């Protein structure tokens, strides 16, 4: 663990010296506390600044298959809606369950995964949720 984080610090340093922007480190959490079996997975992903959230989620799934997800595309500007993570699907009718996306402050994001661009050191939580609304 210490060894791999040292290597990534060295890689970050050389990227910086080559005038490449230092990557953002964003931690993703997939959490289900409302339906048995409960789960929570966490993965930190590195991407260039300006990368939309969907790309971080793809890499989290590549790094840890617990983050395997599916998404439905809605025409621009909405983009992808996350329907299922770790085999658990939001079923709006009749259950009113869905995957809500929370920012570091614990509040729901006002943009979906295709539009939201995380900042360095953000923690984004995909929270399996029942009811509620996004507005
Ligand atoms: C109802 C609703 C929901 C419901 C949809 C339930 C359902 N299946 O019917 C629920 C609660 C699930 C929802 C979730 C989210 N929503 Co919403 N939602 C709406 C709302 C109020 C109405 C949509 C609607 O029914 N349109 C009418 C139907 C006939 O048209 P439609 O194209 O078929 O609508 C579908 C899409 O809008 C889709 N949908 C709903 N929200 C979102 C969000 C994204 C990013 C995508 C790709 C699709 C999508 O669900 C609708 C039904 O299938 C709109 C605001 C508005 N007034 O349009 C916001 C709105 C579309 N949602 C928004 C957001 C941000 C979200 C969330 C990302 C919130 C969050 N922090 O988690 C999540 C999606 C997370 C994910 N898993 O990817 C934003 C999108 C902004 C943007 N440009 O990205 C809007 C515009 C509200 C706002 N903040 O202004 N939402």
C-alpha cells in the first residue's frame, strides 16, 4: 500500500515537471443502507482536471468490480443516468428507489454523471435512496 502510493506520488511529480496538469484524486463511494444485503465500497481514482464524473466511475469499475454499473443515455444535455450499481437497480415504479449522487458536502448534485466535473480531493457518494426528489 505504502509502496504503491509512493510510486503514484513519483508519477504525479514527473507529470507535473512535464507541464502535464497534476491529476485530480477523487474518491467514489457506492453505498446501500436501505436494502438487504447492505454494502459500501470505496475507490480512489485519478483523472486529469476537467474529466466528467462518468469517466471516474468507469475507472472505479475497472479497478474494483464491486463498482460495476449500468447507465441509460438520455439525449443531451442530460447524458447518462446511473440505473444499477453492484447489481442493485433503482426501480422508480413502484418502489421509488434510485441511485442518488451526493457531493463532498453530502448534498445531492444538481448535475448528472455526464455533466458534473469533480474537483481534486472530492468525495462523491452514490447512495441507494428511496423516495425523495432531485429538485
Ligand atoms: C423526476 C426527476 C427525477 C426522478 C426520475 C424518476 C422517474 N424515472 O420518473 C429521479 C428522482 C430518479 C431523478 C434523479 C436524478 N435527477 Co432528476 N429530475 C427529475 C425531474 C424533476 C423531472 C423529469 C421528468 O419526469 N421529465 C418528464 C419526462 C416525460 O421526460 P423524460 O425525458 O422521459 O424524463 C426522464 C429523464 O429526465 C430522467 N431523469 C431524471 N433526472 C435525471 C437526471 C439525469 C442526469 C439524467 C441523465 C436523466 C434523468 O428521468 C425521467 C423519467 O424517465 C427533472 C427536472 C425537470 N423539471 O425536468 C430533474 C432533472 C432532470 N434531474 C436532475 C438531476 C441532477 C438528477 C440527479 C443527478 C440528482 C442526484 N443528485 O442524484 C439524479 C440522477 C442520478 C443518477 N442515478 O444518475 C437535473 C439534471 C440536470 C443536468 N443537466 O444534469 C434536473 C434537470 C433537475 C435540476 N437539478 O434542474 N430525477
